[in-house]
C-alpha cells in the first residue's frame, strides 16, 4: 500500500477519535458480537472430531467424514448445539453408525467387566455351548443338556444387551447385570468370594464391608435368606438385582463413564448434577452426550 495512503488513513482515524473524545479502545461497533469459538484453529477442531469418533464408534474419522463434520461444526459456529448433532449422528441417528456405536459400547463393557473378552469371543463361546448342549441331548445326557443350554442363554443375553438397550427393551441396569451374569464372568471370578468382591468393585467402585460380604455370601453360596443393602435376597440372581437397583450403582456408572471421558476424578457436585442427567434409568447415552459436547471435553481454547 502507498505510504501516503497509510498516513492519510491514520490521520483520518485519529481525527475521528479526537472529535469523539475517546480512545481507540473505547470505540464500540453495535451488532458486531464476536462468536465465542471464532478463533478456534482447525487443528483443535480436528482433534475434537477424532476424539469423538474414537470414543463413540471406536475409530478415527475417514478423510471425507472429517471434512464434512468439520464444515458442519464451523457452520454451527462450534456451539454445543452443533456438537450435539454430531454426537447424535454417531450414536445412530445416522444409520451407517448404528452398528459401530453398538460395537464400541459392547467393547467398553467387555473391557470393564470381562477383561477384554469381546464380541467375537462371546459369539464363539455361545456356539460352543450350543454344540455341547446338542451333543448331550443326542447322548441322552439331560443334566448336561440343561446346563449348557442355560449357559448359552446367559451368554446370548450378554451379547444382546447393548442392542436391547438401544431399542429401549432394557435399562442400563439390566445391561450391566448381564455383563456380570455369564460364563466368562464366572471363569474370571471363579468362586463366591471372588464373585462378590468383583461385582461390588465393578458396579460400585468399592469392595463390600465385612457385613455386606457375609450377607451376600449367604445368598450366593448357600442360597440362604439374607438382607443386603436393605433388600431381601436368597440367591445369586437376587443378589445381582439388589446391586444394580441400588443408588450406588447409579453413582458407580456415572463415575466410570465420566472419569473415562474426561480423564480426571469427578467432584461431588458433578456427581449430583450428572445423576440427574442420567435419571432413574441411568441413561448412559445422555451422560455421553452431555460430557462429549462440553467445553472441557472439546478443549476449544
């Protein structure tokens, strides 16, 4: 630009300031609000998108997905509403992601409860159990047939848990119960002592007190009437129901998912707030959406 033009414009601006009696910092342009996230660089937007894709469907976005979702977020000025639409698409509003979201949720639960025994391992075990049930049936071994049939049904229920949850056929409480009620969980926690300690730890994030353990052991090991957490129980099935229907289950679920997504301990105030978010049925999808659309998770600084 010609130096004379620069000088003229500078003088003109200074003259306006002098006439108005204010400093440059005092100039206010009406209806010119800067968007809250207008300065977020593309590298941070792409990092957010990559993290969301991995956390919800277990893989990074493809190049065309990254470009499309980046444009959608920019069009929505990176506001929480635009992030919510992204999360909803990945959770299954866009049908191409339904199976991927279900699979990631299943993998997360397998990692939490089954030491990584995932869908393929569960499907293989189910097939094996059904084959053994058939063999025992053909051989006239009624007890063996009934045993392996029961184990197959338990494994099938665990396999179907996330899909049933997506269609609202079952609650998150039941999803978690099923992941504690299958042959893999039995094999990982091989006796009543380990089973009781593991279920308390997996569902509540703590071990039972001595009194709680004694009550649980009577029901799980001896099928004897007991009272656990204010609930009458007399067998392992009733024991698991007592756990997943207790308020500590709600807190354990919120804590596990929140600390996993935010990568930090959560506060008591956050626990109170987020328990309201998940509601009486412990809607983990609602918690995922709340956290993944938050400024903390997005890290748009």
